[in-house]
């Protein structure tokens, strides 16, 4: 599947991101390093994803003179991780925008149907006035991301971006078709989903590797 010319799909090529993703893939990378890498990749992706934040000029007095200089203005940022693995990306984005509010959407995957099962949704208010960045390290079937964005839109969210570290072509296509207005930022586009709907070559279960669980 070719996504190069698709509007609102951004696949990262920066060598720092690719290097860090390679370290994530290594089964010998431990929990502490894995967690730090996820945060670092989220920060690098966030730098790209937030390049269109609105700014306004304000008057600042420097040690030399008074000048007009830009600061971020307009909508307040909201970061909404999909629990639980999406939590691993939050601090990376917060490092760029420490005043952002953080919401949470909880869901788990039915291991028989591979469909997402939602169980929690708490968003910053007023959500309709915020730029929303949804985070989840893995975009596999696309079901969780689609459902999470559906919930955000039902509560009034309008300007939404989605950030993941790796994606399967199948999930990326489904998410883009379901929400063509959402900007999607992908650290690396992997080969395919296997019969169990896991990304190949992938990096295993991101949540387990971030939190040290099995």
C-alpha cells in the first residue's frame, strides 16, 4: 500500500527516529530503556506534529531593547493516550508542551474478535476548543484508534491528530478512511499484520514492554 501522496498521513524518515525504533524492536531491550525510547520518539514525532501550532506576537523586553516576538496562542493542547500503552508517549509530548491537559481513553482488545472493547473515557473540558493529540505506540488493525477518535468527536472534539510509533498498512488505511480529517503521524510503516492481528516485524506488546508486565 502506497501512502506517499495521501493527505494527512505523515510517515517519519528522520534517522534519529528510525534508530530509536530499531532499539525498540530488539527483544533484548529492557523495560527502562524501552520506556525512555518511547518517550524520546514521541518527543521527536511531536516536534513535527505540532509545527502548525498558531502563534501571536507579544511585546517582550530583552536586556537590550523591547521587541515583538511570537508565542503559542489559540487552542490549548490536549493529549489523549489510549490506555494503557499510549501513556508511554505522554511525557514525550508534555516535554514540548508542559501546559497541555491530559485525558484518557481506556480500551482492551478482544483476543477472539481482535476488536476494541472500550471501558473508560475522560477528556479535558472544553474539548471542542482544544487541539487534541491521540497517542498509541501501535496502529495494528486500526480499531482502537478509530473508536477512540469516534468517542472524542462525539464529545465535541474537532481538531485531532493521531501519533503512533509503528503501524501496519491495514490499520493505517482503515484509520485514514474512517477519519480522513485526522492528521496521522507514523514513526515507521511495517510490513503487515499476521493471522493474530499483530504487526510484523513489530516490537511485541508495547504495553507489556513499557510497564514490565506479561
